[in-house]
């Protein structure tokens, strides 16, 4: 008899991901889908995908999906959640999308404490458009628009999204996780589950920042990219829970 020990979550379609080898968007999709399965909310969930490499997330998630214009996922999520408050609504956004063109959207969605869950994928570059500097690009990091490395005099310093949003009164749950190894992947799933549980309990705005790789634009092999994330991104973007309501601790 065959015993199934690992299978595709129901909340993921069988369409193969288009992501580059070693890109961790696929792992993060899977974690969100597993949480949807585990909570039994597949028929009741609406996802918003961004502009960026994960724009085709609407093909991968087996739930109702919307595609928002660049940076506007929190506004679209707000509209859906307010019109259909019994739905579980999540926005999935990259760092160019959320922390650059969409900065005002995310700040005000958090300040209003919209009852949405935001999955924020920080890979320190604009992936889809060819690896330009993002607000999250590390000091000294080479990108196609900072070929000599990000220079604080010319390019300023990175935006740390969790540290920026957590002090807002409206932000209910804010956490940063990583997916560079199995232990951290399991921790990331717990944080994503919490962001959904907070929404289910009607407690307010929840955001999970997931540190992610972009081997193609970083110019690294997949395993080197995981190591680069661990050694360079985590020291600059410390992992942990930045805000958590007493109800779910
Ligand atoms: C209004 C608008 N401005 C700019 C673009 C070009 N654009 C498409 S994707 C993208 C960057 C996406 O980067 P990120 O959000 O970090 O996601 P990633 O691709 O790295 O996952 C940009 C600037 C666009 N499509 N629409």
C-alpha cells in the first residue's frame, strides 16, 4: 500500500511555477496554500496578486484571485474585505511593489487597521524588470542601477518595512521571517498562519515580511543565493515578531 507523506496543497493549482531556479516565491506560495488548507478556508479566501514576478499568482492559487496595479494591492484588498467581510483576504506583494510605488498604500492600510493579511516578499531587488535597485536593496549591494553598489550618498538607505509599520497604532501583527532553510520555512509558515488567524478573529492589520532570494538578478547559483540571504539580509533585516496582539500570543 502506498502511504502519501507529501502532496500538493489543494489551494495550489497544478500549473507549474514559472519562477527561476532557486527563487523562493514558490516556497512562499506553498506555505500560504498550506495555511489555507490547514484552516479549511479555500472556498472563502480571496487573494490579491501584485505587479512583479508573482503577478501570475492568480494562476497558481486555487482560490478567488484579483490582480492589482503596481503597489495597490492593499487598496484592492481593503475594498474586497469591506464589501465581503466574511472572506479571508490576503495581499501578496514584492518589495518594489509594496515598499516603493505602494508605500502610501501599505502605510495607510496599516494605520486604518484593515482586517487583511499581507505577505510581503523582500528579495532586495526589482526582480521582474531586470534587477534594478529597490528600496530594500542593501547598502553596497550591486544591482543593474547601482553597478558599483548602493551608495548611501547617491541612493539613500533601505526602508525597513516591519520597523516602519509596527509603531503604527493600527498595525496589529507584524513579523519578519525567512525561507532559506527548512527550520526557517517552518517558522515562516507559523507566522503566515498567525496573520490569517488574526484576520479570522477580526483583530486588524497583519503583515508578514518574508526574506526571499533572487538568484538570477543577484547573479548567484541557487544555493549561493540562500547563503547570501542568510549572511547578508538577515543581519540587516533581523527576523522576529515586531508587533503581536495579546489575544494570539
Ligand atoms: C505603474 C507601474 N510602474 C512600474 C511598472 C514596472 N514594474 C513591473 S514589475 C516591477 C518591479 C517589481 O519588483 P518587486 O515588487 O520587488 O517584485 P519581484 O519581481 O522582485 O518579485 C516594476 C517596477 C509597472 N508595471 N507599473
